[in-house]
């Protein structure tokens, strides 16, 4: 027989969903009850249960008779779907149980795909476009993009200027740059899932949106320009063929090249619009004639030379030719780096696979394997063609006499007018080939396929940038059409860019432009790898291990050096364009969070800085006001006012206390408030750290706990800022003070006393608005928010803040900037200088009182020495380097206050008079008598403040110290009420009696 457990604890309750299940209803009774159930055979089982009382509505839980103890647990085993997110809506494919679920023993129902019906899931899932493997998607694509027009019509030109040795070094240098970049690229792309966007996606997710967006735009432009390069190269060949048959379209020169290139561009555009699958098929078809043309060139180089070949510069394999072409000989104003600039676009095809990363089956494996193999094969091909060209062809030939290596002194060679030879004749491979048309087919195939790759890659990058919405008004470029989800609008834009570059019509002029854009991109790829590795983030764990962060850094440095060495003007222009886009994105602050290595590095640097700061001894010169603000959503002015003091240069913590028993549900509330507070403060330009705490012992307990625990290391608060207690004066019609109201008053007073006990500075602000009660902070947490909503909800990849921004960004403008403002400083007692420092900081830039004038007020009991004390105070202020407008020494503070003021004070304290030992806070006659002198002084000060500072924009005054045993909570608050009533915004400050 089946044994049923007699007791079920909260953690063991689970949902059953099988045919043989028994249903148990959790009711409200706490007594044991039996539930009669039947199995398939009709046998009666009596299931004794212990019902657990809960605050939630009844929950129906199914208990499976065949479930084991492991199966009854609601904890889910590891599953990759728990870590995958949809890039379009940022939702998880599956959601694991939250910590709340595990604690409560129940699973919150979430609207995830796995909770939908099968039919609904079928509707959500659309047919995915075809994906490519590493050979078809990366190796062939990269190889065809690398083996392009440069190989067929410019590699012999490189051999002419650089010679065999230096030319080989040039090729190896370019390959080294691309190989190091590929290693960095492989490390980045194997550190997590790679989506569409290629290089842009990798850099933006590694270095952040500013770097990614900048290089994404530039790299898309570079790819579009690269397509123009291949089109112009193809047109050169076609126009050259037409000229051999005396066919001239316009002028037989640059205009013919432009026209043919534009016609081919429209043909390519039509092919691309047929879909990427058709384009990929063409790539594979074109690979064969390309390889056949290279083979035909190699075979032709060992065959006997015909007279026609000889007059154009061909000599066949010859030691004399090799010796003559071994060393460099730069002519026509060329140098190593100008030649490198023309050649380097041949090495830029390494990103062809990464650029369509979204169309690959497994980008993490395909990109490293396919790209590295393509670099190795293409480098070998380029070296072979360069060596063969330099071994069988002379540098200059007149087209009349058979060529020999000693013909370098020809008249046409001296004045650079020779029509043939490697210097001037770009059809060397065609001349040497075993069958010249084969080379022409190869050129057309290579340039056609390379142009296709470039014209496909550029729109894909633009589509990714547009999808992330980094730039306004270009989201339409991401719109997809057809089953292949082609971004046709992005295709149209890049097509226009390609046509504009084709209009240049000169391959040697287009190539350096492309080289700069690609070198800038490679610089950031290498730097991205270095930055991610150097940050030491646990999240950087690339599966590809053959990389070094120092090698990546060296690769980035080499790319920059080559950029500026090739042509410092174009390099400067490229850098300027990059910095302009970067600066724009930095200013705009895109609302995305991709976990970039920049953030990881900021964390590392901050942590290191904290350790260094902790080791350093404190010095009075380095004092900064570090403020803990006790605020709430209903008192947003306090952290804003504190920001005028700190101005982002010192610590500002916006804290709130909630009276509640700490639990995971309350924690969810507090986290919700802190997220909202962070958004609100950011919206108004305030740099502060939100902090919330739930306590059971009352508001005062939470405030005291914050004073002890807030901060880290040397970044701990040294000043507590709070608003003046509100709603503490009973209404006139009430005869007695409520116990709740008195408790609030005592808690507020206890916090003020605790500040002095902990040797902190304190500041109490009363604005012209009604002061805020700390009790409201508990009520301001949204009640409508479901307390049991899971905190393990799905977060989007880009984490947009617009969804809940409106709840917190409405802030009353209590502190508008005021021109020509005046701050009255009543420095009544020497507290270490804090009463003087804070007003000075409020006059500095970024404060709402920036540029305000200070009027200093101080007291003296001896009227005869008023002038002497004024001079001494002026000298002290000069030592402190405090600029002030006026200085006043007041000697009549000991004068008896007016009767009206005394009557006002008596009416204020009337509800609190009496002897009541059970209720602390009441003002006894003995206490009132013992503090009479202090009371008279404060009342007289209140009169002086109303008389002399009523027109000030802010009053800063020394806060009276609540001496233990001589003042109670209600009496102390009555003093503060009188000192700040009917006045402009008033800040009461007391330092900790140290400098």
C-alpha cells in the first residue's frame, strides 16, 4: 500500500499535475481534518492533514500519490532557459522560482511562454530564418572578402614599390594586426551569447553604448565604402577589357569606371533583396572560379613567355628578376605606409563572419574557427602571388622591347611614363595567367562576392544600432521585411553611401579612407578585450583561451600608430568623427544597461580607491561634508538641498525608515522605493545614494541604526540632515495630547540626541513650505503595489526606466536658482566651523544659491567691546578665506523678549505643561524654571532673526544643544519652532566641536 505522510510543512507543499492526484483544500480551521479521496480502483484513503493558517486566500494544492520527496520540492533543477532572454522584449524563456516562492512554499503565476497553452506558444513562435555553419557562414565569407580586388590588380603594384622582402613583411604586418584582432574578437564573442550586429554588438556589450554606437556607425560606413572599393576595382577591369576592343562609353577613363560601377551596384542590390540565403549560395558558387584563377596564374608563371607577354614586362622565373625586385624602390611619391594604406583593405574581410553573427548557428565556435583559418589561408595566397609577381615581372616596361631586369633605365622609367610593368600596369596576373579570361572571371567573382559581403554587412550593423535605439529617429532602419527579416531601409541607406563613394572613381583614393575606419574599429576590438580582461570581472570567462590582454593592448596601440603613420590628416578626421559621436552618446546617456566592462572596471577602480582612502590618515584640509539625509518620497527637497552642499563632490545618502518587521516582502517594498528614488534623483540632477531600512523598534531605532551602519570605509556620513518635525503641535480644540503624537515627538528628539552622542554634525532644515513628518515616510510607499509580487520578475536586456519614471520624477521646485541671493549666517557658538563652512559651500557653483553674498552675525555680551570683537571676527574670517558682504556684532541678545513673544511661546507649550511621569516629554514647572535663561535667550534670538533676516534667501544658524536633564523633547522642539517661525528657509547647524 502507498504510505502517505501525515504532516506537510509549508516548504513541502507543491503543485501536482498528474491524473492520479488528490486535492487538498487549505481552510481556516487549525484543527486536523480528514479528506476522503479515491484512487483508480475506488479504494477509500483517509488523508490526515495538519492545516496551516495563512494570511493568503485558500490555495488548492494537489498531492500526487506517486511523488517522491525530491519531486515535492518546488526548487527547479539547473536549466539554460533560466539564463536566456529575448532581445526584443527582454523576457526570460523560463523563470526559476524566486526566493519569495521558496520561502512561501508557493509559486507565483507568471505570464511566461511556458505557462501558455500549446496553441498560444505556436502563435508566439515564428519561423526562424536559415542559420549558417562556420564554413559557409564564416570561413567562405571571410576568405572571399579578403581575396578581393587588391589581390588581382594591386598586389603586383605592392611588389613593385616594396620589393619581395619588404612586401612580404607588409603582408605579414597586416596579417599580424588582423590575427591579434581576431584573437581579441574570439575572446569577446566566446564570452556569452552573440546576437546580430557583429562588431557593433561585441563592442557595445563590452565597452558600453558610447563606444559601441560610435564604432557601429563608423564601421557601417566603412563597410559601405568597402563595397564601393570592390565595385570600382571591378569596373577598372571591365573598362580595361572594353578598351582593348576600342569600346568607350564616355571618356574611357574615370567616368566610364563610375558608370559601370553604378550599374553593377544596382545589380548587386537586386541580388541582396532576393534574400541572404540566395546571396550565400552565390558566394559558394563564386569561390570556385576565384580559386581557379589563382591556380591559373601560378601555372602560367612556369610556362614559356610569349612575345606579347615579354613586351609588357614578363620575364618568366629568373634569378635576375628576383634579385632586381628583392629590395624596395618607392617611386611616384609612394612610401611604405602609403602602400600599406592601399593594401590594408585586403585584410579587412576578417569581420565578414562576425557581421552576420545573428545568422550563424553557433557564433561562439564559428567566428574564431572560421576567421582564423581564413586569415591563414589568405595570407599564404597573398604571399604566394606577391613572390611570384616579383619573380616573373619587371617594374617598368615600354611595351615595345622584350623585358629584362636591366631595363630600369628606360627613358619612360626615368620620367615615369612607362605604360607597362608592375609600377603602372595593374593586369599583371591577367598577363601571366595560363588563360587570361580565367583571371578576368576570377576578378569579377572576387570583387562581386566581396562587394556583396560588404553591402550585406553594413545594413546588418545599422539594423543592430537602430534596434538598440541609441540614436533618435533612426529606429525605422531596423524594420524587417520578408521571411529573411531583411532590413530593407538600412539596405537603402547603405546603398546611397556606396554610390557616393563610387563617385570618387579612384581605387587608390578610396582605399586609405577605408583603412582608417577599419583600423579604428580594430583598435576598439583589441581595447575591448584588454578592458574586459583587465577589469577582473567574474563575468568575463571566454571559452576561447588563446588570447592575452597585453597582446590585445599592443594590438590596439599598433593600430593607432599605423593609422597616423599612413596619413595623419585622415586619421585625425576619423578620430574627430569618432569623438563627436562618442561625445553625443555620452551627453545623451542612452537608457541601456548591458553589463559592460567599463562598469566592471569602474567597480574595480572604486574598490581600490576605497582601500587607498582607508589607509590614508584623515587631515582637516581634506574634510568634506558627508551627509546622511533622513527623507521620504513626501520630502524630496531634503536630498536636493543636500546636493547644493555636496555638489556631487562628497557623499550624499538619501535615506528613509519604515516601521515594519523585516522580511523578504518588506525588502521588495524597500527595493522598489530605492529604485524609484534613484530614478527621481537622477531626473533632477541630484547625485545621491538611496538607502531604506525596515525596523520594528520605531523610526528612531532605524535612524540610529543608519547613523551607525551607513557608508563604507572613509565614506561614512559625518552630518545628519533632517527636516523640522511637523504636525507635532496639537490642534487647538484638542484638550489632551495623544500618546501616538507624544511618541513621535520623543522619537524625533531621541534622534537629535543620538547625533550628539555619536559625535556627528547635525543640520535641521525648515523651508517656507510646511515641514515634513517622518511618520509619513511609511505611508508614502505605494499601497496598491501587490505585496506578494515576485521580485524574480523578468528584467529586459536594456532595462528601460520609462515604464515607471513618471511615478517619481515630479519634484516640487523648492530651490530654484536665485540671482543676487543673500545668506544670513548666525554664528552664535564655535562648533568647529561647520556653521560657517556650509553657507560658504552653498555659494559655490552648482548650488541653487551660487554666487550668493554672506552676511555674518555674531553675538557679544559686552557692548563696549563690540568694535574690537568685530575686528577679531573679520580677522578670523580672513584666515578662513571666507568672503562676506557684511559683518554684524549684536550685543543686545540679553535683553528681555517682548511680551508678545512670551505669550506666543506660552501658547505653544501649553498642551505640554504638567507633571506626568508615565508620559515622558511633558514640561514640568521645575524643568521650565531651570531652563528659563535658555528660553529667554532663544526667544530674543527669534525676535532678532525676524527683525534682521526676514529678507534673506536662507538663514543658517547655530543649533541649540539639547543638554541632558535640562530640556525635554517638547520644550526643545518649541525652541526650534520659535527660532524658525515666520522666516525664510532656515538651516540649523551644529558641528561636533572639532575642526
